[in-house]
C-alpha cells in the first residue's frame, strides 16, 4: 500500500507533496506500529521518518520512548506514533 500527502504552503505559494511507496500499519497486537519507506516528493523533509517503526500511543496507552512521561497526554490531544515528544511534526 502507498500513502500520498498533499499540502499547500502557509502562504499558498506552492503545492507540496510527500509520497511513501510502502505504507502499512501493524495489527492491534503490534500496537499499530507504523511502517513507511520509499519517500519521494518536494516537501521540505521526510517528516514521517521520525515515526517509522513506532507504536501508536494514546493518553491511556503509552508506547513512546519518553520514559518519564507520556507524549500523547503531555503534548497532543490524541494519539500518534511518537518517538519522543519533540518530534511530532508532520
């Protein structure tokens, strides 16, 4: 399966896109681990690389690498494939 993300820059100057030729999400027993590879596009950088092979974390299911807290409850209002709370942008 593949994934394509289309964006418009803040000032609507350019159309940005990112494509991942390989995109899968693991099963519930794998905590919905994200797998992405095969990036191409004109977006500034490959933002999902920080989240590749990460388990999905929520307020009540902490699977991130931040040992002293939960990124989802501290920095987000929902779930995400956090590696550490500093790297949440996409």
